[in-house]
């Protein structure tokens, strides 16, 4: 492939919400079955906004992508199934496991997990970690790390598409 060693780190700077949409759509277009995306960043950083674009890029149509605050996990259907978690209101790691987290994480789809640091202990090693820093009103810095073969090949693909 590219000869780069894992982990692979890449920074994407979004100067506007439209840039975030481009990043998310490229990730969704590159996504592979089994990809786990761990989203980290303060309230209002843009985690949900990015998942919405990932879903669009993966071909999800006519389904509303919002933070799954009350149900904790929402499922969308595109080229691949997307499982969208928001662990913000999760009371414990057990609650996440009772939700069937391990089945979702091992399923044939893409898992997008907001507030992923809260459930880091049960995430697999091969994760695409996206840490969003708020730089200005519309400015965001996306620190992206691929920690295994699936996340790395997805990262190579969307990085190339965006470069
Ligand atoms: N570059 C950007 N990328 C993402 N969101 C942005 C950007 N600039 C401004 N925003 C705004 O920031 C907010 C992000 O909200 P949201 O995605 O719900 O955050 P989170 O899920 O991290 O709490 C939205 O109101 C969005 O309009
Ligand atoms: Mg959110």
C-alpha cells in the first residue's frame, strides 16, 4: 500500500461548516464495513455535524441525522449501515454494553460514536479517532488518527480525495 506505519495521523482544518461537510462526505465515501469512528470534542464542536456528512457520503438518503440523545443509538441505511451513538447521557459503561455495543462494534457497518472517550475501554484497537478542536466561531481543527488496518486504509482514501 503506502508503506506508512500505523498509527497514521492527519490534521484537517475546516474554516467553515462547508469544509466540515466536505471532510465528512469524503469519510463516508471511503468508509469500509467494520470501521469504528471515535468522535471527541466539546459540546458544539461539530461531532453531530460531521456524522451527518459521513452519512450523506455513505449514501444515506431521507433520514434525519441528529444526536441520538434519547435512544443512544440510531441506525441509518446507505451503502453500508451506520450506527450512530451519543454516549453523553450514558450513566455507565455497563449501560453501553447492555445496548449491544459489542455486537454493533463487530457488525458489518460503520459505528460513529460521539463522546467516545467515555467508552474507550470497550472500543476495538482499530479505530479512526477524530478529535475536534474549536478554533474560532466557524473554525475547527480535526486531529485524525488511524490505529489499525481498516481505519488506516479509510484514512488514506479520504485524505487522497481531499488533497
Ligand atoms: N466548521 C464547522 N464545523 C462544524 N460545525 C460548525 C462549524 N462552524 C460552525 N459550526 C456550528 O457548530 C455547531 C456544531 O454542533 P454539533 O455538530 O451538534 O456539535 P456536537 O455534536 O459536537 O455537540 C453547529 O451549530 C454548527 O452550525
Ligand atoms: Mg452531538
